[in-house]
């Protein structure tokens, strides 16, 4: 063991863990760390001028690079600014190590904030080191907690005396992540029997399926039993969105979403929260006779909100591979014929939905301001096949997914919950994680403004992410949710002429392209849809960051 300061032990542990970047916005509470960083040229400190940008960058870097990311914020004031996107990371199971310095533990009488308690509910583990010798062990456990399934963010605070103090240190990195075990075979057999005998099975996939690299296994099971596949969220590539059995997102807080779920006799949920939504509706999301099978690496989610008939705790990919084997055994010729007929029916359903999309696009083709459908169509014509797309489009999400298909793992990452402002920083993090792939972020104007400071970081470090802003001059997602509240909760009819959308419009439009130009990033406002393709190609070819601020229709 070697005698060193707590601050040096922290940096040595990052080096041992293979950390190459710290995303952050420092304060006086991090002085001990910042003073030593010049001695660690293998660890870059990327400065963000707003804490939400640092959180978004770390999030995008982690999910696109499949590795834990490290964020450094400062004491309670900086930490508070990052909580919104810490919540976002917790919801998506993103392995982050969030750190912050604190006052000396001897300053208790001068109002010293409990930083670990401040963020505890948004982390897997939250702790503060108060002595220097604690730091190596805490950091080792922090990485272990962050990356082991179900993965998620961890917070580590450092008191000033822990960073400045000296102690004997053993620098030992964390072990590789543990593989979640396979579900028990007798439970797999029970699930297979239900699916084999089902007349209308559905599969609902979530982000922990993609984290387990289980897309191919999910396709196999869906095709075996002829099930339609819905996404609880599309924050990762959980299922090929161009597959004829993929039916899009399901929202159980909307009556149509509930009707889809209650119409199934068997629902298989894989790596998904069953079923999340903001609004409370009484009763179950499932029909009285619907059987629920839940396969998940997050044991806490199984049976959390819906009674589960077959609980499969284990790795989603391994569980689906076992399920494939047992389905092969238990499906008789009649069951196979029923599955084949359902597959044909879903293919026809998908074809009709795509034809309806094409008709809608044609009907609105020349409308001005341009429809969201036209914007997404123009993007789809030129987006490189190798691109990584960051989806922070919010109310434009359905149009985006109707126009573009994401069939390859790692081609799509999206926002997850109500915290907006993720996409601006996440695009930069994703580009740093995958520098040889084009990275394009489709971001709502309201979301972009929350963390528009990301453009400074893009310009300062020359990170060539391209932003396409859906500029509808409003928080349109709030208007849509207002209508859900009126219709589903209050039982009101939703029609034109409603004047209750208070605080949801931007009478002075957000000039994101102008802000970009002022910061040193190429910015272009686009109102003609025919300009989108050429401008996007030009931006990608430039090798520099760019903002294409697209004026679209914001009507409800």
C-alpha cells in the first residue's frame, strides 16, 4: 500500500477503472481534485457550463459506450442543478458515478448539507466519504453497484478533509459485472405453456432487454408464438422497429393503450416496468382473464404494480433463449399454425398502418408551417445507415418513429421520463463514445433551451454532433398531456378552441440557430422542408457541430 491523499486515491481509482473522461462543472469544493488533474493526462476533464449538460453528456456517453461514466458537480448548489437528469438516469438504469465535494465534516455547526441524503432517492447507492482511507473502497463499490444489473447511477460525496487527508491506500479496481442468473426452468416451462396455448399473446419490451443484448432473442420468441410486440418505452433498441410484428409504444394511461392490453389473453413483459405512466386510473391495466408473465433482471419490478402469474427473475436474454427452447418442445402443430396465422395478421396490420402514414404525409405534404411528418420524412431520406440517433423529440416522437426504422442495436437512444433537456448533452456524450459514427439528435425546442449551454461545450471541444430542433414554438407535449388529463381524468370532451394552455407557448420564438451562431456553432433556421436534406448532409460532412432549427407546425 502507498500513502497518498484522498483526492489522489480518487483519481488513481478512476485510472484503475479505465475512466478516460470526467464530465463536470467544478466548484471550490473540488479544488483538491482539480489541482491534481494535470498529473493525469489520460483522464480528460470536459467542462460543461451548466450541470444538466454534464449529466446529459455522461448519460449519452454511458449508454452509447456501454460503460460507466463519471460526473463531477459541486456541493449542494451544483448537485441540485443535476438532480433532474439524475432522476432521468435512474429511470433508465444508466450506470453513472456522480461525485461532489462537500465542506469539512468539522463544519457541522455552519450548516453542512447532507449531500448523500439529498440524492438518495434517485440513486442505487448514495454515500459520502468522511475519511481519506474510505475512498478506494467506496469507489470500488460505486462502480460495482453502478454496472451490476439492474444498473443505475450512484452518488459519492467527499468531505474536504477526506480529499485533503493522507492515508495508506490500496488501489484495486472493481470486478467485472455479475451476470444475472437464468430463471428457473420450471418457471420457464409454465410461461411457455401459457404462450403456446394463447389465442392473442402480446409482448411488452423495456430498456433492460436492450441492456442484456436480448433483441435477437426477443425476435425469435415473438415469431415463435406470433405475438404482437409493444414497447413500454423506446429509449433503446429493444426490438427492431421495422419488424412487421412491432406495433410501437403502448401507453396504459390512455384508453386505447388499456384496450390493447386488456384484449390480450397472455402478456409477456421483458425488462420493462409494468406499467408506468403519470396519470392514475383505477383498476388493472390488464383484462380480468389476462395472464401476466414478467421476465426481468430487476426483481423489484416483478409484481410491483400488477399481479404476476409467472415471475421470471433473471437475465432477459438468457431467459428468452431458454423460453425459445421450451416453446419448441411444447408447441404442437395446431399451436404453430395459430402462431403463423397471427404473424400474417400482424403483418397486414403493420402494412395498413404504414399505408395510413403515407396517406397522412401526402395529405399534409405542402402545408405550412411544415408538418412534423414532413420534417421526419426528409430526415429519413438522407440519414446515414451508420448514424446514431438521439431522440429527445417529445411530442414529435410518433412522427419520427413512423418515418425512420431502427433495426440495429445501438442505433437509437431516447429520453425516458418527464425531465427535459437530456438530448443536448447526450448527443455530445454519444459522439465521444462512438467518434467514428455520425451522431444526430432530434430535439424539441423547449428541451433544447433547457440545456442550450451544451453548444458551448460542442464548440469548445469541437464535438461534431448535429442537432435537428423541432421548433413548434411551444411546450406541445404539455398541451397533449393537458388533453389527456381533461379526457381521461376529468371526463371532458377534447375539441378545438380550448384556452387553458397557460404557460405552454413561446410568443417570442426560441431562436436556437441564432444562439448557436453566437456561441460559435453553425446554425441555420429552416422553414422549407426541401432544405432539410441538403443542410443535414452538409452538416454531417463538415465534421463540426451544427444546429438545424426546423420550423414546424405546433397545432394540436
